[in-house]
C-alpha cells in the first residue's frame, strides 16, 4: 500500500554518516554544505585524481537548467518526474519550470534520508503548480510510478529527468530495463532527459576516479557516449544529439563552445 502522507510530514529517517552517498558527495563538489566528513573525504579523493570532476558537477547542473527551460517553454511540458534529485541547490527543477510555467507539476525521487529531510525546501511550489517528493530507489520503478501518480497525470506528457542516476546501476542490462520500464509508462509526447558520467575526455583520470569511488564505498559506473546513446533508442533525439553536458545548447558567448567534460547527455521525445 502506498504511503499517502505528504513527504514533509513523514517521520524523519536516520542518516548514516559513516557511509558516503552520491547525493552528498555531489553536493560537496557543487560547493554545498549538506554533506558529512565521509562525503568530503571521498569527494577530495576523487578530485585529487580527477580535478575536472568539479567542472562536471557544475556543467551538469547548468544543463539541467537549460533542458528544463526548453521543456517548459518551447516544448510546453507541464509535468516533470525527476529521479535522483539530489540535495537542493540553486535552480532546482521545479524552480526553473515554474518560473516559465507556474502551473507545472514536479515529482522528485531520491533514496537519501538527508534529501528527505530537505523535502520541505524542495516542495516550495507556486500556488498554481504542485510538488511532491518520493523516497524510493531507481531500481524500483513500479514504486516510483505508483507514487508519482498521486501528483502527475499519466495520460498527459511528462518529462522524465534522469541526471547522473543510472551510473549508480552498474549492470547495463538492469539500467536499460529501468529506463524502458519508466518510458513505457509515459504517454506519447513525453520526453527523456538523461546524462551520465563518461570516460572519453580524460580517460585515465576518469578511470582512476571510478576506481577511487568504488573503493570508498560510493561506486559509480562510467559509460561511453555510445552506451549513453542507447538509452535513447526508440525515441526522437533532439539536436545536438548526445553530447557533453557543457555543449547541449549552451548560451552563446564570444569565446565559442565550452570545453567538453566527462558527462554526456541528450534530450529525446517519445513518438
């Protein structure tokens, strides 16, 4: 039976401060304060072998903003299912979407108790729109879909946001099955926004970072851009295709295209 209690009113879970968690390590790289010594230790270890990880984190966050602005604006999407939310920072999905379309509805999904404790901040919606938070694991798509239906209308297009989450699923077949299961539940006209870590821009440093995270208890699977592109099979991939997050429709500057970073992304529409 699904828990119908609003996220902000649910009991506060215990937080394990002895084991690193991806959301908190990511928060540390973004300059946030919602992390623990064990997260900072792993973050520093990874940054030591791969200094570019901070650029990856920041460019990934900027990509989220550009993608959501496009979806809420030009594409006219009013519903967002954001899996692997992470800790709130600046310009969260609902803030960007509701700035464009105040009536937008957003459901966040994460399995870190610290994120749950911050759900009240995440759930500050416009009066016209709605936000909810689901405490669930990406490996349980049925639970995600069932709980998301409290807020989202699955007869209308939904943007499925999967930013930096499938790297936590080591097995390629399982990762693809999760993506297939979720997209199958969405109607025609929905979108998939996906990005994950790669190993092609600075392969030696990325490989060392992958090894360091695994040894520290925070494993994260890096995939080649070609493997990331497979997650968009059967969908209409938008221009510029599968590219580094820094190069997905970046703002125009006098300095040309930004450098590539070790995270590739894409945005695609379900026919």
